C-alpha cells in the first residue's frame, strides 16, 4: 500500500514518520514490516485531525522506524510503500 511522507520527527530519541495513505485499503504494521526498505517498529497511531470541511481525516498515520539512522533514507514528499 502506498503512502506519501508528510514529516519526519523524533520524540525522546525514537524516530517517527507521519504518512498519508494514497491508496485505499487496509493495512497493518508488525515487527517485520518495512516502509519501502526501512524496517519499522510494530507501532502505528492515527492522530486526531480534521479536514477543512470538519470531517475526520482518516488517511494520516504515524509509524515508528526501528533504527534512528534510517531517518536519513527518507524525505518529506517521498512516495513509499508499507510492506507487511
């Protein structure tokens, strides 16, 4: 499933990436999942946010990278794929 990277950030040394789903469908994240070639931790969150029309934005997700050094391999605007 394809996503566009909206931002990269870290909290207390843990790297996170905010992505926007650009293909419809369901997905999950496990300890073996990857964001393109970058390993992920088994963490996924959906921030509470609203669209301009006031409806819930259900296409944004926050994922966590397994290795902080992998942040350098990703960039805002990049199209990536979540692999199970």
